[in-house]
């Protein structure tokens, strides 16, 4: 593996471990816990699409007239992910984006979808992301998470966007979190079936070639530029810290966690 990739991964290893061991996962046990989790997590599902589209715009040609741009392997990688995220198939074989699958899972579980619908509606009417976030009644940590994502997108710097995508937006959901859902399902909680499908589908997709190809994408973008590698590392750290911040916002008052522990 590329020495720069190995160095970056070593520098973010502690933060990744903090995420995997985050106390939030053990705290989520009931249907109400999952409702609250999904009502905030949906915003990370939503802003991921803008992150992905920023990469597609930067690494492939989306202009007319068309001309080849970037490496064919990277183009295929990004376009495959866009295909899967925008038009995958749900548990019933219906074509759907992962965002729409998640919304259906929220509706099935009885979670409040009003805030995310307000966000997308206001943006469709021309409000900026910041204006829409300001008006929403959601956790401040969730707003901070979305703001960070768009602050990186708005730099237009592909090495930062790709680093956030590759190292900061892996689901990093531990097996025990999935097992809680499976156990609830086995006990007759059929209304979590769509959430379970969504999470298992992500594990299935991410378990293929996406990881190694995304690392090659970072290597292709940063090349031998030491400054880009450092900025990619800094961005990856910030991204993981923001995910921890997002999860901290979902903890009950009796549980606390700091990235400085």
C-alpha cells in the first residue's frame, strides 16, 4: 500500500476506534431510541449525496460537450456509487435512492420526518443550506455536521472532498448495533425491517471493491504533493471528529464522551 495512505490511516486510527466504541450504540435499545437516532442521522444520509455529487462533478465530465476527464477507473468508481446511491433496489425490488429508502424506514418506525422534508423543500425554493439549517428544530450537533460537510464541498478542492468521502463517511457501525436490530426483528419488531435492510445493504456494498478503489482515488488526486496529503489527513481527522460530535449530540445527559479523552 502507498506509504502516504498508510501514514494517513495511522494518524486517524484512534478517532476511528473512538467511533466504533462510541457509547451511543450501547445506549440505543428501544424503538424510541432508534426513532431519535434516525431523526438526526437522516441529515448525514442527505448531505452525503451532495458530497458524492461534488466528487462526480470534479472527477468526471458532467458538461456539454463531453470530453474524457480523469482516470477511467476513478470515473467508473464514482459513477457506480452514484448509481447505487441514487437508484438502488429496496427489499421489494423497487428502484429507490438510499435517501428515500431511509425516509421509508423512518416512516415505518414512526420517526419524525418533518425536519428533513422542511430542509429539502426550503432548499428547492432557493434558500441556502445555512438559511435552512438555521430555521430547523434539530440538534445543534447535527447542524454543525452538515455545515462542516458543505464547508469542505465549497472549497472545491478535490483532495479534501475525496478525503472526507473516503475516510470520514464510512459508516463504521459496529456489529453489535446491527445485532440489536436483528434481535428486535426476531422478537417480532417488523417495523424495523427497512432500517435493517438499509444498514445491511450498505455493509454489502462497502464490503466489495469500493474501499480499495477509493484509496486509489485519493492517491491519484494527491499524487506526490506533500501539502495535499497533509490537508487530506487534517480533513479526515476533522470529519471523524464531526461524526463523534454528531453522535455525542444523541447521548443521554447521563452519558458523555469527548474527543479529547
